[in-house]
C-alpha cells in the first residue's frame, strides 16, 4: 500500500523506505512482507471472533429449541370437545332440575342412534320484557312456569334463550345448544327467548323408552 503526504523539502539523505521528490511530496512505501505481517497478526483475532460468534449462535439455537420443547410439554393436552345435552327433568320434589349429560361416543366419535317420532322446525319471537342479564329466581306464583309437552330434544339453531328451573338455576341456550326436555309433570320450567331477532329451533320428540345416556353433572347455578 502507498500513502502520499505533503512534506516540506528537506535536505540530506532520505531515510530508508522514503523517496525524495522535487514536488515536495514524500512517498513512503511499505513492503509486501510488512503487509503480510500485519494481516497475520490480525488473523488469530478474526478467527477467534468467528469461532465465538458460531458458538454463541449454536447455543442460542439450542436454548430456543429447549424452551419450545418445554413449553409444548407444559401445555395441556386438549382432546375433542365433548357433546353436551342439558337435561331438564322432574325431581322427587315435583320441581324441575337441570343436569349436563356428556354423551357416550364410539371409537369414531359417533353416539348410538336415538329413535324419534318426528322433527319440527319453528321460529320463536323474543319474549316480551325478557332480560338476559336477569339471573334472579322467579316466584313460584308466576304464570310463566309450564311443563314440557313430551320428552323431546330442543336444539337451538339461531338466537338465544334461557330455561329457568327450580332454585333460580338458569340454563342459557345459544346456537348449537341441545336441551332434553323431560319435565312433563310437576311445576315445570320457564323459557325466555331473547332478541333482537327470532330464535329458530328444531324439536325432536323421542320414542318411548329411548334413553340419553352419559356422564351427568348437576346444574347448580
């Protein structure tokens, strides 16, 4: 490499490696061996830096993989969502109660066929004055209490509703919710349809002797 620099004219014998020119410029020449020595001195540091960077990168990748594996192991294993049917039935006290039944499914996720006597689609307008936020118990003297006409499945397709049973227990029903109405005797229940639109349901009366089996969990609120 050659470096040019301004220098005032000097008298005397030029120093080693320096050439005197009349223009007042002095030329300093570095030999190839000097450049080689400089690069050679820098190479160990460069090599060390590269090795260190590679080591840090490998360690970071390993740590990231370990954290991902630990997070996967810690995450709960979620299986298929169960099919729930809410059963409304008459208890020994003559009052209606509610419980959730998790249907028994076969190896391919299919329940036993239930024999029915028909199917009916209906559109149900909002109940006047119904408030979806009202979770209070309705007095026993209310004329809203009624029994079911038959043992039947009531499946909400669109809209929302609420079925109240004894003890102020409210069963909310949205799209896809399945109710099994079995309280054909006793005090009965109260059904309220919420707006703003109509509630569309399909009603499936069950044949005599048909049982909906599965793990039952009582509704308490």
